[in-house]
C-alpha cells in the first residue's frame, strides 16, 4: 500500500491497521490481556457514565466497552509497537 493510500485512510477513518505487527502466535495472549484491562476499568467507566446520565445526558452505548489510553493499563503490546521491524 502506498503512503498516500495510508494517509487517505487515516483522514477518512482516523486509524490504519498495520498487519503482522503482533505475530499470530501472540495475538490471543495480547487480546486476553487487553480485555482483562478493559474489564478492570469497566466499573469506574460505568459509574462515570451513570453520573453523566443522571444529569440528563445521553452517553455511550450499552454493551460497548471502551478503554482510553490502554497503554496506561497494560503494556503487553508495547514491545511490538516499539519494534523497528
């Protein structure tokens, strides 16, 4: 894929997925660790959303988890992202 195609996708979607950064043999372990981090943070996130909803605001979607700044919760994928490969 050309650099211009990647830049176009970044502008359009706000992200670009680079295939093969995390080896297939490690994906399950990384996924489990990221999901566990999201589960740990879910209670605080739900409490914050409930407080916002109590003020009459509509926020978030039920059944959709999110974890901002996941790197602060788990660094399991950091070696892959920082690799020069």
